[in-house]
């Protein structure tokens, strides 16, 4: 769940409307102007390459991450050793001529079987996940999620989430784990303050908590700011996600990474209906 930069999410429109008729009309009007998306799973290397180019655009060009890629990798691609073992979910902007549109959003998904093949999860490099062993047989890892800067209006990420929920249901998987990344361009004060707030409200039970291998030095940072969680983290929390522990510091991406876990059984009924039709 490397989730920076983030789109704004219209999830709040699904609940809490004070005037249902007005809210319905507003959503219907918005739907007429909303862009259409095609959501597909990458079928060959070229489609994976398209996702990797988008990731490079967002993480390296936009965020300034220092990407380490395997020797011989093509320029302008974000590639690592986990990619060949992952399923790559793509959102394309629908084209008028029926041809595949550009990839404007992506997630990669590491299944339990392929995690065994590659020797673990990406998150194992950042956290001690020992306490999650009982969940691993039906747990997937989400990673490298991003949306093109021109398409961060919410629709693309909702399309991704719907496909992810269907994938989990179809494959009898029940748990998602990943890292929600928070920029440290301010030196880490925002991330430290966000963790201080979330540990009071959304911390997982002790038997699921994990520890970072390179911890963000929260006590050395200002951690009492009143901050608003980034939109995508808010979306995860509304869906029932829990924070598994203190953030790790990723110096290559210059982010603080919050470990997060979401179980399908914890989805509120309104989201189960929205994503699964349940």
C-alpha cells in the first residue's frame, strides 16, 4: 500500500447524507460527467512494463525516490525482485476508439503461494511480522499502489478497490496487508503526529502488532500536531483497516511507512454491498 501521492476519495458520499434525494441527484449528475475506466489484470510482460513506467513517474519523477532496480532493467521503470511473483492490477482510461487506454492507476498483489515462492513479503524487509503468521495462509500483500497525477479524482482508486475485493472473494482470501506511506518532506513531523493520533483510535490488537526494523524516530520529532490523515489512509480506515504498529522509515522513498491490515470480515456492511454486492 505505498500510497503517496494520493487521490481524493468520494467514499464519504456513500454514507451520511442528510438529504438522500439531493445526494442521489448529485451523484447521478456527477456520474454523467465521470470518466470511464477499464480495470484489468496484466496479462503479459508489456502490460507489467506499463505499470512499472507509471510507478517510476510517480515514485521517482514526482516524489524523488531513489529506486534501486535490477541490473539490465530498462530506463524509466520501477522494477524490483517481487514484480515477477505478483499479480498487477491496472486501471486504464477508457478510449473512445475501443483501443486500450493508458494505464493511469495500479496495484500489485502478492498472493500467499507466491510469497512462499519469493521467500516472503516486501513488508518483511520493513517490519518483523512474526505475529501475523496465523493469517498468512489467506493473506495478500498490496504494494506499489499509485495513480497518475492527472487522474486523482477518486474514480480510479475506487475502480482498483472494487477489483481487489472481487479478487479476494474469488480466491477465498480474507486479509490484506501493506504499507501506507506518508511523505517526510517536512522532516517527519506530520508522520510522527499522525501515528500518535492513529495509535489512540485505530491500533490493531496486541496479537497482530508488528515492529519496524528501522523505526521513525517519533520521540525526536514533533508528534503532537493536529493533523488530518491523507485521503487514502482515511479510506482504508473507513473500510475497517487497523494500524499494526509504529511507522518504519524508508530513506530511499523518504517516507514513513505505516503498516496496515484490512480483513474482509471487518468491512462495514455498506462497503461490502458497494464492493462485493453482499
